[in-house]
C-alpha cells in the first residue's frame, strides 16, 4: 500500500465517513500492510479527537464468581473451573474506600462490575445509592457493569448520576451461541438500547481471539458505531486455566494493533480502550497500543493482574502522553516509590484475595 492509502483512512475517519467494507478487510488481512504507517494514520485520528491524553480506568469486582451464566471466556462463569476467589458482594464501606483509592491513583473513571445474569431491584437500588455517594464525594466518573438490564433499571441509575453503563457485545451475533448459551446477543444489545434510552453513555466492546473472522470484527465495529458507543474496550482473550476457552486464536501483536486501528477508524471519536490481554498479547509492542487507543485499565482487570501501577504510568510518560486527571502521571509515579515490578509470567496470573479487596491492607473490614 502506498502513502495516500493510509492517509485516506485518516481523512475519512476525521470527516466521519465510512469507507468500503473491502478497505477495512484489507487493513486486517493484507500482508502488505505497513504496520507503522497504519498506526501513524490511526494516531492522526486519535490526536485529532483526543490529543495525547490517556484516560485511566480502575475496575472494582464488587461481586466475583457465583455466576449462573456459562460464558466460556470468563473464569467467573458456571462453566469454568478456574481457581478464582468468590464472594457475593462487597460492603458499601469497602466499595467507597476503593473509589477513594481509585481517585487518588489518578483514575478518571471508576468501574464497578457485578457478576450474575441481571441485578435484582434491591441490588439496583444499592448500586444507585453507591453512585450518588461516590459522585458526591469524588470528582470521578462512574461506570457500572451489572448484567442484563431494562429501561426501569437504567433510568434509576441515570437518575442517581451514573455516567456510563457497560455491557460488552463481546463477539458477533453469528458467533455468540458458540461462547454462551444462557443468554443471547440480543439480550446484550437490548441492554445497550435501554441505556441509550435512559440517556446514559454506552460502554461496550469486544473480546478478540474467540474464533471470529475479520469480517465479524468489522461488523462489530460498525454496530458499535451505530450504537454511538462512547467507550469501546478492546479485550484480547486470555488463556486462563480452567476456562472452556483456553486458547486465543489468531492473535499476534501485529494483528492486535490492527484491530485497535480498525476500531479507531470506524469509531473515530470514541474512547478506544486497550483492555484485558494487552500485556499478554502485545508483549514488546504494548506501548504502540497508545497510538490508536486513548484509554487503558490500571491495576489489572476483572480477575487477572496486569502491569504494576508504576510500570503503566512509566509507559505512558515514556511515550510522551499525559493522563486525563487532576494529577499528573509524573506526580503519581513519584508516589509509587521504589516498588519492584512484578515479573511477567508465561500465563495470566489470577488476582489474590488481597488484591481483590485492596482496602483490607489499610485495616478496613
């Protein structure tokens, strides 16, 4: 591909135009694609809409495991034998303390995630109360992921001050029954429509590496564009022992970066997040993900560790980016002191009970 081809990708994205389907297919599958030229084009779009800032998210497993759903990629599902720490729901005091810690760590958004099919009315009420309290105490945005929800539930959370609702599409409609049988793609799509109807911002993304085709990735990127998803986390399947899906398919560092570029071109104004699996699959090219993506998770993911906080902040600074926070990345890095970075292992490490309950380190029961 010559230089004008790459520039045309950026030009169309900035103008809000969708290119022919074949162009995106070429982007993902043509071996003649120059990766650096592609990333440079994606960065042109990213910089146009988001500058050189990185939005940091910190996730809280409010409840963990004990789930009735059989999602084959998830260590919390009933189909998994992964050795995770299970608990029904953290106390209000613990959740609020984790919100404080997330804010102090420089997070722009605090993400509360609940296991299970759907929240009861009682749980939805507790979530609404938590959102109100957090928003009153800290200048931080709040996102909630609580399973399948209807308009009554999403309206309640909107009234409480929730900023975003997360519910990932994960994979294409044609693939969905292969990864989960206890709910459908349509169930997930309806939840996102309910969030939109309530006036909530939509956060929805994918898990790459579950056998999907390049065409299905393009289909998902276009669906999320139609949903006007403000936030799109791009996860890469982690091979967690005990899960039914233990092997990620067709994921190389180069292909992962191509996927991030694809979603940037099709959803130019969205917050594209390089999410779970970024360390494991991108390996030495991890920092390159910040050029198409403008967001990442810090302090790990739902059940697996990621890079240390210090390593993540250092990567952002070294690449010449800043974080979207009232604290600078350099200031936060100095606070980290001289912690020794955790060595990368051959397989993803599951979080310990202490890491899932960080407030216990400070004596809060």
